[in-house]
C-alpha cells in the first residue's frame, strides 16, 4: 500500500531527534542555543588596525566603488603630519555603512587593497530608525585590543568576533596552490599575521615555511577550511 | 432518553444548569483550541526534525495567544468588490456550528455498573455534556453541513477569483464526503439503536466479547465504518491531505485569502475547533467515549474524563500525522476516493451489518432465515453476503473502467498506438 508507506517514515523522524537548535532569539540563558557558524560567514563589518595600532584604511574608496548596493560611503583625507592615523599618505576620514542596504556580499572585503575592511560573524543587530542603521567609523573600528566593538544593541556570542578576516584570506591571491602555506597579508592588531589557508593543492598539511601564528584549533572551528 | 433533569418540567435552576454547562464547554473548547494549535505545531515539527514554537511561554505554549493578539490588532480590511454583509457573516457561520457540535459530546461521566454517565450537580441528575439531544448524531451532521456554508459564502462574497475557486471546491468536497460520513455513521446508529450520543456511549460501555475486549463500535462494526469515517471526517475538516479548499500553493489560502484580522482568526478558530470536535466525535462513536475501567483513587466521572482525554489525544495526533505525511490529493483523486471507494464501501458495509443483525440469533426475532439452525444461519448469511459483495465490486469496477474508457474515447484523449520508426 503506497498510501501507508509514508506513515512510518514520518513517525521515525520523531525518534531521530531534532536538527534545529533551541534558538530563543537572543533571550540568553542556558537553553538559548545558536547553530555553530561557518568560519567565513558574512556578518557585520569591522575596520581593522595594524599591529602597531595604525588604521589599515587608506580612504581609497574602492569598497564604495565595488559595492553593488551602494551602501558604503567613504571620504579620504591626507594624514595629519603630527598625528598620522594610517601608515600611508591618506586615511579614511569618513567611513559609513548603511546596514539597511548592505547585502553582505563581501565584495568590499575582496576589493580592499589593505585588508582594512573584513566581516565578523555577527548578524543579529537591529535598529529602530533609519539613522541608527548607518554605522560610522566610531562603531566599525576595532578597539585597542583588535576586537570588534560590542555595541549595546548587538547580540554577540562566543566565537563571533574570531576569524574576522576568514573570507578575505579565502579570496586572497594565495588561494592559488603555488602560494600554499604563504601568508600574503599583513598582521592585524590583536591577532598578528593570520595563518595561511591550507589545502589548495589537495594536501591538507601546510608547507614548512608557513606562518605559525596560532594553533589550527583556534582558527578552524569546524574544520570547514580544509580543501 | 434525553437529559434526566429535564424530565420533570423546567424550572429556573434547570436553565442555570444548562447555561453553566454551555459556558464551561465554551471555555474548555477555546482553551483546547489554543492547546490544539500548539500541539499540532509541536508534533508536526517533531515529525519533520524541527523544534517548533519555543519562545512564547514554556515550550512555546502561549504561541497561539501571541498569534491571536497579533491578529486581533491587525486592520480588518474589506475588499472593494465584496458583499459586505455576507463577508462579515461568513466567519461566524463557520464558527458557531463548530461550537454547537461540541454540545453533543459526552466528555466525562461514569458509565460503569449501569450508571449511564449520570452525575448529580446541584441536586439534579445530569450528563457531563452540554445537552444530550435525542437526535444527537443528526445534529452533528447538520452542523458540519452548515459549517460548509461559512466557507462557501466566505469565498463567494470575497469578490475575488481564488476564494471563489476555494469555495466551489469546498461545496463539491462537502457533498462528496458527507454521504460517506453519514453512511458510515448509520452503521454505528444501527448497532447502538439510538441517535443519542449518551446512549451510543452507553452501548459501548457494556461488557464486550470474552469479558475483556471492549464493546466499542470500531470492533462491533468491524473497523470498516471507522476507516471510512476517519477519512471522510478528515475531508470534512478540510485538513490535509484534503485541504484543497485552502491549497496555499494554488489558491493563495483559498476561501480566506481576502480575510484579515479577527475575521481570519475566527476561521482559524473554527477550523481547529472542528478538528478537536471531530476527534471527540470519533472517540464517542467508535471508541466508547468516556467509558473505561475505574481504578479508584479518582471519582468515577473523572475517570471518564481521563479515558476520553487519552483517546482524544490519540486522534488529534493521527490528524497531525496525516498532515505531516500525506501530500494533498488532486481534485480528481479526491472525487474518485469519495464517490468510487468510500460511498460504495460504506453503503455495502451498512447493508452487511443490517443483514447480520436481521439474521443473528442474538436478535431474538430472526427475520432472515436461510436454514433452521439458528447459529449456522449467520454463517450461511455471511457466505451469501460475500458472494453478493464480490459480484457488486466486480460490477462497480467494470462500470468505472468502462465509463473511463468511453470518456477518454469521446474526448479524443486515448493515445492511438503509433508505429515507432526504427532508427
């Protein structure tokens, strides 16, 4: 009886348990569980700093140019000679992202020549008016320890501020297998030089001249960056 | 027959008692609807490896309440081309029958030791149901028919295409399946010899075969009327897999497409109320309702409620299970199942049960006599019946296939075998 064959199938599902997590929408507490996030998840942006505390953004506006949603507004300005903000000639004087428009495609991250803008794994933040949907440099810039600022209306969880440059590294030129094990990016405040991506040539072991910043376990949450 | 407290005339206390029972049933039904929506969403989630509502209240229990509040505060829109009066009337027309049907369901009471489910309340003997109507089961059929009017008029008065199609489907579906519903119900009436739901439960509370097998109608009517009733009842409720009336994918919600706010909430309420009531009716008709053994500890009438509730939960689960498992029927499949399977089957079974009753020696007065030996008479009858049923089903399937062939031929849809070219 084809009609009845489905009934044991659905009943069996009851005993298989659930695949979804008991997510309570950020209510907190022990029973509020979120699904683990992939390493390269596209969340809210951060503006990174170099290890010496200088801002990475040089105000080149490439991110604003590439943005398909026109959500980024950047103005560059010459660095003040007495108190330079960035190591180069110019710095990002104004940097604004409108999160009502942002589609989190991460093209800005790919376009950035200095790895200044990357994304965290945070996606739970809300606003009550249009104006507060626009994040300015004050909110986007990392703090003195290189951590993203945890703003009061954002629901940060464990691990969401880690690996903020995951997507940048994945799309960097050394995605080519000839560059396997080479870290072709600058260091970040609080993180140092991030370890290179592994597995481009098919073998999962990085070559000997690779950077040794951090152990694989604290960068690789669920092993998803292996080839 | 009928409510015992009304046998000696009606005084003010009787009116109060009746009103009080109606009020309690109203509140119980509303709460049960709230829990039913939650139960359905939770169970269907588990059957799909999900958690389901979990935010509003413990285990998401208050999800329905939150939904209700949301609906209540939404704008109640009235489409420009609608018929305003009928448009407003339709939700109530489907809600009120849903309430009224529940009145005939005995939800508790002690049916052991010839107690007939009576309890004494305020010095009056009464049954634990809103009213023991002497025509109880007919009331159920009548109300489920009127409930269809609510859906039909809702679709018709919306002044919109999809709701109209939904309401046309509702009408056709109700006509097809109410016949099967009524015929399978007739088998139960035949066995219990009464239309009163209290009496139907009473018959099932008797000591059954071999002393321990319950005298439930599902067993005494040999399962078939129950299966027909369950399928036809699901169709009557417009629940999956028979929810062609709503059919989100084709009709954007069918008859309630144009409804919003409290009017939509009333349809929603009526739908789930009907589900609870249909489960309760099935329990009453086929599973002995509140009748069950009394293990002490609790008062007898409360044991009745416990048994009723347990049986009801099983059927509510089955309805949800249907929804989680079966895809929606196509329109022609719906009609085929109703007219070509359920109606002939329930009709034949009714005749078998009727004939068995006439030829049975338990009846005292055997009208159908084939041979002199009383107990062998039934067996001869059963053999005779199976020959007739076999002939009947062969004729029916012959008629169906012949009709289909002629129809296909007339419409030119018969695929003429074409010689395949070899390449």
